[in-house]
C-alpha cells in the first residue's frame, strides 16, 4: 500500500534522514475502573431489541462482565423466538416481553437500552423518557429530523439522561488524534479530508439486511456515517452548519443481471461472488433463521434485490460553524477496509491510514503521521486496545455502567445533542442528494449549530 508520497508504509517507516524525526510508540490509553462503592444499588436495566447488536454488545457482555453493577430486569423484542434465544444467550433470569409499554410498567427499570431497527429508536427513547428512565441508545439516535426533534422535546420535559453509544470515540488511536488536536499540534485546523472504505464483504452485509432500505436505516449516510460524522464533530470541537452531498446506487441492488430472495436456495450460488452461507454460523441460525416464521425477516437477503434503495457511493462537503471545511466520502465495495484522514492546520498536517479487517497486514498498532510546515515528520504508533473497536467498546461500557461521572478529559461521553448533530449531517446529506441543493443544519430542528461544541 503506497501513501500520497509514493512510499509504501513500511518503506516510509524505514526511511532515514530529515524526513522522519522520530518513530514513537505511545503506551496503552486505559481508563481506570473503580470498584462499586459499598451500598450503591445496582442499575436496573431493560433491553429492547434482541438482535445481534443487542445481544453481542449490550446483552451478554454487560450481564456477565458488569454483574456487580447491573441487574437485568427485562428483555423486549417483537419476535418471540429471538427473544427466547436472546434470554438464553445473555444468560439472565428476567421476564421477557413483546410489548414495550408492559415491560416498562412491570419492571420499572432505571435505564433502558435501545438496540432496535434504527427507524424505531425514537419510539422507545421517547416512551422510556416519559416513564422516567435514563436511556442508552445505539447509534444512530434516530433517522430523520422529525423523530430527532421528538427525542429532544421528550428529554427536555423529562430531564433524564440520553447516552448515545459512540464507541469509536474511545478507541486509543482516535483518542490520540483528539489529544494532538486539543494540543493544537499543527496549529488551527482549517480543512479535513476523511475517506472511508467498506470492503466487499462487510460493505455487502449492509445490503443483505434491513439497512438496505431507507425507511429502516435512513441510508448509510445516517446508519454508518453517523460514526464518522460524530468523530468529526468531536475531533473539531465544533458543529456543522451546511451540507452539500451526492450519492448513488451503482453497484448493489438493481445493478446485476440476476437475483434471488436470499442466499439459501439461490440458483445463482456458483456465479455470485457475494453468496454468503449463513448456515455456517450456529449463532446466526439460532438467532435469525430459526425465527424467520415469526416476522419473515431474512438475515441472508440478496444484495441484488431491487428493493434496495440506499446509496452505495456517497460524498459530502461539510462546512462547520468554526470555519473548517470537510470533504467526506464512503465507498461500500472496496477491496480493503479502513479509512484515510488528514487534518490540515496552519502549522502542519496530521494524517492517518487506518486499516480494518486486513489479512495481509498483521501489525498490532495503528499510526499517525504529523508533519510540520518547513519541518520534519513524526510517526506515532498507537497499540490496539483489547476488545471490540480497538478497545473502545470496553472503555465505553466502563463509563456507562461502572462510573458515569469518571473524569472525561477528552469529552468522550456523548448525549442527545451529540447524537443529533451526527445524524443531522447524514439527514441533510440525503436531502441534498435529492434536491441538488446545500442544506442548512439550523433549518432541520430547534438546535442551532455552535462554533464551539457545547
């Protein structure tokens, strides 16, 4: 892999002379997790949405890893089969419900965790707030500006907390970028180039699931890019003002000569490079396939379905209230997965090429390259953290369940305003694609962008 200078990464690392000032290894960035204070009651938690994210991030890891801090008091899902399997998989002994209101009344949770289909998040967030519960919601917080405003209004009336789970903020590499930016290592940031690549395996998976329909996920401008836009908002410590975007569906969906309902039983298995055999996963068979008869949801849907209506190629120009200009893009059918980001400052440039899921690169670290104007280049290596998302998942769970009031020097904790500002970029991008016009963030909800993130 060659960078913009034409040097391979390894060649650049080995280069001598004035081009490289230092190759520095940064130590692990760990949070201290205090023990539960004596006499402090456990948090009463209820989970709505027992799909793979609910079980894999907020179910089993929380119930088993945070048992000293959390009591699961209820599980809810519209699919009774997934619900029953979810209870067994998580390993809890609590009542289950297919009716969310009934769960709230009978279990009286302190906190409700929302991991349902994106377009339904607002329903459960608003009801939980109205019932007097705090809320922990998966990203994206919701999928359009009307639902976003409903959440903001409900929280204002309830005065309860809404935590949006932006785990990317907590990974060591992204935290190190934040540290460099906070220190103004390359002066005042003026522009950013941020380009994300989903490979032909992970990227395709969004198109075989419910995410491939705009009505459920708001397109990948909202579902996937909410992560990316939140990182930008957090790194830049500012809020977006204007979005001008383009997007199209040029690879998946109708862009193929053949298709089927789903991969199992497909007559085109031998010729389809995106054929995926879900029967190889006992977990997915138990969670999804064995429970299709309840709701008809096919986890191994066809990536060539003509019902797919989201974009597989996206780009956006974002102008921030502090004057920073951002060029963003996302490609969903790349041969490799990861992202390139560059921050251009008045005194230099910070850039990184982060690889994800790359079998041919086995390093246990990521790098940041800092280059001073009229100066030298410094390479900083950041070891990967343990756990999902480079260690971000564990560090996020510690903050949510162990000590929500622990010191937050990098301002990683995210609330409803952070959740709103990230999805509003994606929502504005979709509107811009459809209208051909730039969209003002201030026109979407009652939130008015600020030059400095509050």
